[in-house]
C-alpha cells in the first residue's frame, strides 16, 4: 500500500494561553492526529514535523510554519495537509485559492477534520470549486470597486498616480509644474508644430541631448534620462495632462493641475498629428512620392525604406536601411541613410542615357531575336523618349520606373539598376509584343559609377574631389549657436555653464562642445562657412569631434579631415 505523508497544520491568532502545558495548538494537533490514525487503512501516516503558527493572523500568508509547509509540499515531502478547521489555514478566500493552486500543482490534498472537508473525495473537490468561485467573485467585486473609485476621482480632475510626466513633479499626490522641464515640453510641442514630423523631431531632440524625465527608482536608483523614442514622443504630444486635463476611457475632464501648453499650440499639434495619421492610411503623405519604394536595397541586401523630415517648412526625403529603422544602436553603423533626391536623380539620368543609346537598348533586347523592322521601331521610340525626357509628366516617369526597374542596389562605389527586359520591350512595342521565350537572364544591369561617402548616419554622393561646394545652413547655424553660447557666458547671464545647462534643460556636455567649437582656427571657420570642407564632416560629427578638440590649429585640421598644409 502506498504511504501518504500527512502534515498537521495548526494556528492560533493570539498569544494568549500558548504558555500553558496543553494549549490550543496541542488540542488541534491531537484531533488531527486522531483523524489521520482513523485513515491508517488508506495508508495515511503523520509526519513528525510540527507546523505550528502561534500568535499569527489568518489574514496573511506571511507565516513561518505555513511557508515551510508549502515548501515541503513543493519538495514532495507532503501528500495530505490536515487542519482542525478551514480558517486555521487562512481566513482569506483569495489566499485560500493561492494555497490550493500549490496543492494541485504538486498532487497534494487538503482535509478539514471538523467540517467534513476532504479534497481526496469528489464531494470535497465540489466544495473546493464552490469556494474558489466565491474567491473569484470576491476578487472581481474588489476590482470593480477600485475601477469605479478611479473613474469617479478622474471625473473630478484628480491625478490618480502612475509615472509623473515630463514637466511636472508630484507633491501631496498632486501634479505641480516643474518650470525647467515645462520649458522643454513647450519647446517639443513648438518644434513639432514647425517640423510636422515626429521622426525629424526625435533627431533634433537627440542632437540637443533632450532626454526623458529622471525619476527615483527602487532602492534610490535613478531611472529615466533616456533618449525620447518615436513612441514616447507620440505619447507626449497627445497627453491631455499638458492641457490641464484628465483623460479616462475616452472622456476628457478638467484637471486640478495647471496646464503647460496653451490651447492654440495644442490644437495645432493635434491637427498635424491627425493629418499625418490620415495621410499614412491613404499613402498620400509624400508631396514627392518615393520612386524606388520596395525597389531599393543597400549593399548588404537590406531593403531600404523611404522616409522624410520637414525642417523650416522644407521636406527632406531619404532611403534608410532596415537596420537604422528596426535595429539596435550597435546596428546603426551598418546602415545607410541616402538622400532620396540624389539617388533618384542619378538613376533617372542613367535611365535616360540608356534609352538614348542604341547600343545599350539593342544589348538589352538582343535576347528576343527581333526582326530588323521591330528593332528599328524600338530604337526610334527609345530615342524619342530620351530626347523628350524633361517634358515627360512626372506621373508617366513614375509609371515607367515602376514598370521597367526590377531593383536598385547601392554599393560603396557603384549603383546597380536591374531592368526587366520584357517590360522594356512591352513599353515600346505595346500589344504587338508577344512575349517570346528569353535566351539569357530576365534582367539587364545598368552600372553607375558613384562613390558614396558616409556623412554621419547619411551618405553623400561625392563630387569634385571630395570637398563640398556650397554653404550648409546647418553648419552655419551650429557656428552661430556656438558663438551665442560663448557670448551668453561672457555677458554674465549665467554664472557657470552648469547654470546655463540647468536653465535650458540640456546636458552640460552639449554646451561644452559648443564652447569648444569657438576654439576652431580662423581658416577652418572660413572653410566651414563657405562650404569648403570634407563631406563626411557633418554638423553632428563636428560637434562630436570638438569634445576632444586639440588646441593646435594644425592638429585641428587633421582631426577634422582637412588636407594638411
């Protein structure tokens, strides 16, 4: 017969009488031992271990003997738990459900001596299920009461806790405006209203070293202070707390805290967010649709995604490697960010030259073995297309590109455009083209020599020996801001650079780098203003290099990539 180890659990809420030689715990244990003995024929046997909790309430599970009992059950030392009454084990239905979960998970049973409650029988399990149903009912009622209280409190405009948003501090369970952070929030809303792009806003905030709110975490460890992601920016820009309001389940209530954003800026930002969402759904948000969407890939075979940014009302379009969109920071060095206009212009110009070349078109279609009349017709129409290229409507150019181009691959020293031979023939022959079998590959490659130089996260097409030929507005703005920072410190508005960083809500290192920009040699400054500097020297890279800028002007030229004199 299989032995079933029985553990007797006893409990008394108060210490009263425990000092007696025969106390309540002893009485409970004696009754339980007698019951176990009566089940000796079923293989029941008492364990010598004592599981006694004296002077402990049944409303908590933090009881040493109970925890030891549960541990022994999990270790398979106990198969049956015997108690005098159910309330000796716990007085909480919710806790009872947790305890029974442990019993079930390890094949243990539960017996109440005085209440004929025994989970080793079908009737006992039925009773258990009824008790668990009441426990679930108790939990749901408690949850409903909590939700109703939260809804009523929010309807009165009360902040009900959670993470304190940037721009506020929590004091006496109320939101109080933090003026330094509030200025940062106003700047974020203002810049989004100007840029109209969360992605562009994120890049600018990263450049300004604007980070999320710093909070005291568990154990006094600071949390937060991270770069604001696109998701975090969307949440911030739609947070009704900044309008002095409380949002709850689709309803908006006047809050008891002060607003940070005025009604006009809030309305403008929400309209732009709504318009951008609508445009994304319709797929019409690009003023100049990206020609090579789903066609372009980088040298590693990664698909490049079209994206854009708006700065000072001007739209900048890019093709971005997948690693820059979805990868981690360590993957960013592997990705490219190409100006869309440069790539499209390069490929379209090569496509026009292809149509203007009888030899190239003839080579592309040589696999079809056309008769002389058909080939002359194709070459003639291709030449006409090339000659009238500038007058072709953009929608027609787009249709042509999407029709004849298979892929556009960007490599370090060339751009490879694969053309679909059948589609080229179909464009010029129309219905007369019967699509015969091809003797050879389906595509024809156009190779374009173009050296691509990395410039920050982006890529530039280098022309004219690797030196830029026109001033960069962002570079000039960086120089202007750097000298404005130095002048602000010289005039005494802020006593120290730390005070200026705290007033502006940005990092001290960022301001220090601006100060070091003013140490550049005069000839380097002239080159930066006139645009005569290496293309990889972007404003962001210049700012980064200036953190360790040497004082020697000749060394400065070497660090920044200028030719030595």
